[in-house]
C-alpha cells in the first residue's frame, strides 16, 4: 500500500537517508524499492516498477539531494516508468489520486538554503520540478519532508527527524483506515 522508491547511489555509505528509511521500512504495508541495489547497471524493469506503483496508495520518493534534484537513476526512473499512456496522456491514469511524499536530505544546512546562503534559495525553490512531476501524473502532493545538514546534524536530531517521518507515515496509514469504510460504501452504491 506504501511504495517507497529509494534512490541512494551508495546505500551502504548513507548516514541520513539510511536512518530515515530505517524508521519507515518495517511499518505495515511498506514496500521499499532500492533502485541502486536493484538496477546497478541502470537497466530498469519498468513493468515491475509500474506493477509496484499500481498496488500503492502512497508513493514515497526518497533520495539525497544531488545537484538540487534527484540522483541520476531516479531521473531515469521518472523517464522510463512514468510514461505516456500509463502515467499521463490518454488513458494514462495509473497514478491518478495516489498520494506522493518527497523525502530528501541535503548536505547544506538551513542557513545555506536561504537567499543569503551558499545555495541561494530555500529548499522550496528546488521542489517544483519534483512536485510537478507528481502533479502531472495526477498525484496528490503532500508536504515534503526534508532533512538539512545531513553530515552535521547530530545523531539525536537525525533520529528525532526519523521519528517525525515515521509518525507522518503512520498517521497517513491511520487516515486511510478511517477512509476505508467510506470507500467500501461508495463501491456498493
Ligand atoms: C554528486 C553530489 C551532488 C550533491 N548535490 C547537493 C546539492 O545540490 N545540495 C546539497 O545541499 N547537497 C548536495 N550534496 C550532498 C548530499 O545531498 C548529501 O551528501 C546527502 O544528503 C547525505 O545523505 P546520506 O547520508 O544519506 O548520504 C551532493 C552530494 C553529491 C555526492
């Protein structure tokens, strides 16, 4: 029910994303697709990816921020999985109505991500490309979850962020459960 598309180029060397992923991967209904583990040669099985997405109600895109956007394999995944006729265009409604949560970590801290800082803009300025990718496919864009300063954040603060992410995903699941009786009733009308 929750598909986590995880794109860390070096999963074994991750500090921040690893902790965030660890906080949600064992929650009920969560299925993780680690793209760099699955497709080290960048040969994405688009049909398998689409099948996993079709099962989901919540799609999580999780990755470290690379050059202000997603790492290369995630971009290729967008190109090869979110294709016309399936994700958009005529009859392309496979993702319509699903929720999308963007989870990313950045090397820069909050000061760096400010108009006066090294990255020149708040993180919100870099979100629209990912956001519009989701919206173009008819998905509902949820409030993104960002952890800044991935290398300097203390262990305690990182685990506190991971706990907040876990609670958000859990609350989403509880919200779905609350909707289920309503959805079943609608189906029988
Ligand atoms: C190729 C590359 C590009 C990066 N681009 C950015 C960037 O644009 N902005 C930023 O704040 N950090 C950038 N970083 C830092 C990563 O976002 C950071 O190392 C990562 O979020 C740490 O998470 P991890 O512990 O899960 O690896 C970049 C790192 C690499 C290797």
